[in-house]
């Protein structure tokens, strides 16, 4: 089996399904995921939460971050070099932003931090908590490069569950997967 070809095909299918969701369905799913994140964070005090800027119809947790910014510190991932681990830069909703790689907004001010809770968008996932992402490998490289392992929560839509993503040696399982149904 050509795993790379299989993953390309699955990514195309999963993107199409996600795009076909209505804006209301995506908003409702994001609100339910945010509620689950609130429950998770209630008994913990994360030093810094690595969020993400949503692209390609990913669940948007920006409203959640905005409503929690007084109590929870956030940062966003930034591609600083092709094929290298991500850097996370401190971010507060309302901060000045600029266009980063692929046009994804990043904080205008570089202030690197190491989040102890990382929230990773997923395109697909399996019951072993492996994540199928966009295919660049940035997230897995970032985790592999960290000496200390943060808690990693994958977030996505329940319809993205797969029997397996056919994990490869470089794939890193999430500690928890949250969807609108879990």
C-alpha cells in the first residue's frame, strides 16, 4: 500500500466533507468543542495554550480564546522556516497580526513561548488518537523537537473519524481528541 497516496486521497475526501458543512454546523461544532475545552481547563491552569488560526474550514476557537483571554494565556504557531519545527508566539486576541506562510495570520511581534497545552486541528483521526493533518509534518516535527512533552489535544469534527490513519514512525498520537460529539 502506498500510504502517501492513500493519505492524499483521504485528505481530499475529508476537505470536501468539511467544506460541505454549513457555517451553522461548523459554528455549533466549534461551540461544543469550546465547552469541552472549558471542562478540560477547569481543573488545570495551563501556563500557555498553543491555539491555531483556523484555515480550510477547521473549527474556529477564536471566539473561545477571546472570551477566555483574561484568564488563559494563548500563543499561536508560526512557520519560521520550511521543514523546521513551528515556533509558538505569545498572542492575545486583538494583538496586531501580519500575514505568515500560506497567508495564515501570525502575531506581528515575535515573542516565542513553549506552550504546555497544544491544541492541534485535525483533518482526520483514529481511535488510537493519531491525527491526519494537512500534510506538511510541521506539528509532528515540533513535538519531536521538544524535550518536554506538552499535553496535546486534537480538535476536529466527529465525521472525520477513520478506522486508521496508517500511522508512520514520525506520527505522534494526541493525548486527547475532542469533537462536537466527545
